[in-house]
C-alpha cells in the first residue's frame, strides 16, 4: 500500500514537472516571438520566483510597468536580487518616478557592478538635475509672476484710488462751479434788476419832463380873456361886494401899462 502511494506521488510530481516544462517551453517560445501577453499567462501557471521574474518581464514588455513592479517586489530569491532591482529601476524610470528608479539602481550596483545599471543611473541623475533645475526655474518664474500680479493689483488699486480722487475732485469742482455760476447769475439778475429799475425811473422822469412842456405850452396857448369877459367878471365881483382891481391883458397875455377905457 505504501509503495502504491509513493508511486502515485512520484507520478504526480513527474506529471507536474512535465507540465511545467511544457508551459515554460511554450512561454519561452512565445516571448522570443514577442508574444508577450501569451508568455505572461504561461509563466503565471508555473510556481517559483524564476517564473514570477519572467512573468514580470513579460508585463514590462507590454508596458504594464506598475503590474510588473508588483510582481518584481514579491520575489524573494536572493539569486535574482540584482536583476530584480535593475528591472525595477527600469520600470520606475518608465513611470517617471526618477527618485525611486535611482534608488533601485544604486541598490543593484551594491550587489553587483554592471555597466548598464551604472549608465542608467548616471543618465537618470543627469535627468533629475535637469528636472530639478526646471522645477527651480518654474518656482522662480511663478514667484516673479506672483510678484508681477501683486504689482498689477497695486497698480489697479492705485488707478482705482486715483480715479476715485479724480471723481471726488471733479465733483467738488463741479459743485464749486455750480455755486459760482449760481452766485454770478444772482449777481447778474440783481444788476439787471437794478439797471431796469434805473431805466424805468429814467424813462418815467423823461416822460414827466416831456409832459411838463406840453402842459406849459397848453397854458401858453390858451387865448387871453376878452374885454367883454373881463367886464363880466368885474361886474360879478362888484355885485358880491368884492372890490378887485383887474389889470387888463393884451392879446399876448402880458400886463400892459396902457389903460383900457372900461
């Protein structure tokens, strides 16, 4: 019975080994023909760090860098440490994670001196230096832009304040002008009123002067009292007991020393 069980175990092991060998052979052929997806799936069916490494490498060739990193990171075989760290450096570099890539290459070079790892490390350090310079230049430019924006804001505030001051000054000037115009108008109206009053008074005075000569002329133009009328008036006065001497007037209305016979 024990012999039968041992035979079954050995048969299973041999069967699994033959199957793994078949998977690995097919995976190797697929990888060489650049059928990386097929190779990855075949390597996945075989257990062991070597198969994991090849599976991760197949993912890397498909540009699935993060998935490759996850598998590389799960490999614990120290014999694969250098290659694992080198390939992790490559994957980090492809993802643009330069600091992690540099760290991986440096760890790999501590295990083994390798020209490819050294070249990649120097290349990334140079790239990082350029990147740091760009970041520094960007920070400085951002600071300049920020300072420029601040200056613009200050200029806007100054312009706004100047506009407010100008508006205030214009308003005061307008109020002052309106006040002066009003005062000038009131003064002009007053002068015009006084002038009109004087003109009216002068006109009235002239009218009165013109009227007086006319009245005088009318008086002068009245005909003198006739002798008959004079005697009539004298008779009326005598009848009332009033003795009045009347001087006869000549035709010109002037006193005459010559006595008329009554």
